[in-house]
C-alpha cells in the first residue's frame, strides 16, 4: 500500500476544504444548513463519486457514498464522521474522519476490491449542535430519532428554527423521517477522529483506541425575576435573576469535581435580559453541559441544579424553566473491533493506547445501538475547537491504514 499516496490525497482534500468557512483567517465556522455547509457537501459528493461510490444526500443533510457489496443481504460496514464545525473552530475536527472514509474507498478502488459487505462512507450534518444547541442531528436522524416536531422546536440565536433553516437550505423537514435507516442493514460503524485532547500528543503515542465515550446532557435554564432600577431598588426588595442564577452556577463546577472520576460540567453561555449595566436583570439564560462515563453522576448534578434553582427563585417569589437540549448515555465500544484494531497497530508497528473519549461524537449516538469503534489521532498540544487545532496528515494516514485493515477483517465475518 502506497502510504505516501494516502497522505498526499487526504492532505489535498483537507487543505481544499479549509475554504468552506464563514470566518476566513479566524478558524473554521461551518454551521449546519449554511452556504459553507453546502460547499463542503458538494465537494464530498464529488470526491465520493470519483472514488466509485453511489452518492446520496438525505433529508437531514447527511451525505453517503455507497460501494455495493457482493452479498446485498449482509449488513453494511459504515465509516464516517461529521462535516460541520463550531464557531471559530479547527480544520480537522470531524471532517478529517469523513475524508478518511473516502480514502478507504479509494484504497479499495486502487486495489480492485469489491467487498462482500456493502461499504458506506458517511458525512453527518450538525454533530456539534453549535447553531441550535442540540447535537448529533444527522446521525440521530439516521437512527430514526428526529422528527418534524424536533425540527420546529429548536432555534438558533436569531430565532431561526431547524425547520426553517432546512427549508432555506433546500431540504424538506416534513420528510425528515425518510432519513431513517433500517438499522438491521448496518452491521458496524467506524469513526476516525482527532483526539481533541493532550493525551496522545503529550505521550508521543501515534493512535488511540477508544473504549468508552462519555454520556452528555445539555440544558438551557432560564431564571425569571423582575427588572428594576439599579440605584433606587433596595437589595431586600429585588427580584434579581442574576443573584439567583449565579448562586447556582458557582456550585456546578464543584459538584462535578466531587465525583472524582473525570466527570465535567460547563456553563458555556450566559445572557442577562434586558442586559443593561444599570438595570436589575429580569431574566437570565444559561446553558449547562455535563459529561461523565457514569450516567448516575450526570443525573445527580442535574438534580442538584434543579433543587438549588427552585430554592433560590422561591426566596424572591420568582420562577425558572429548564429546556432539555440533549440527553445521551455513555457507551462502551466494540471489544471485537478494538481487538482487531489493536492487532493492526501491532502489525504496522504503531504505538497505541486504549482510552476514554471525553468528547461526544457521532460514534456516541450510533454506538448506543450498533457495534462501533473510534480511532483517535493526536492533536498538537491537545488543542481543538479553536483556530490552532492541528493534526499531522501522516498520523491521520496511520488511522486510515488501521481502519482499512479493520474493514477487511470485518468483511470476511
């Protein structure tokens, strides 16, 4: 196998794709259902077609390239990741995994391989959840977990719903159910991804074999008080939404630390309304993102947030609301696929480490239902979701070789 050719092709693709950003010169901003998303999807479709795949874009904005297998009755082997990004993110998160899947298809074409199982490359829409505050939209749609009401419910910061954004993009949200696959037709899912953390890079290890992906719960809390003059309203007569909200927010990191098992909790967004320097806030909106491999720990922290919020708003006869954005449980990945990948690493002479993923991925949603594995490549200095995000093309190439070996082994089962 010509490793130099692999690296050359994926570097050409990933360098070209860097242009599809709404913030040129300041990282990758490729939100779902935007012109940037359309640009990259059209490019992926072109590359999939050149690799000999039948291309299909579904009603959720996912794009698939299909290499039909010799035995159509067998479930397919699927490989892919997401093509969207966070705001001012990096050029490798997600999209490197989509290109890696296309490269596996190119290697099959190079070697004149017609697999027994159908091989499917996947580029999923809106894994990050950055625009609408959700996550895993495309992969969950494939699993039949998204309906039209879901699309109507969630909105971006400008009040544009998923439903309306899809219409503007050229999709038909009323037909979102058509994105659902017959799950019995998918046998395995493989995702290669940059680590987005410092473990591999700091230790000089070439590949990570992910055993567990943490569960994630995300919420938007809104505390309701009353707006008043900042100078003339006595402290004991205020219904200050900020006062109540911050008393809770300040406790959340400590509740996560108390778990002492890698559980993390983040308040990443806070908005005061009306937002004047000299106005007691009427409302406060804030998000909470909680992650752990122990789902009970997530549930406990959510319970503590709700209990303390209720106590604080009752103190001034206020109220609060909670909007659930995402609930997804931790997942243990496939031991069989991990063992095959480990053997491949040893045969290639790659250093590797079995590890936990603290970030969620499409593999988290899919792994709840289907045999799944993730392969990590090092992120320079552990940086991700920022413009300086970087992974070596040679390291991505190594993960492709291991994924290719894995697929060949699964194809004979």
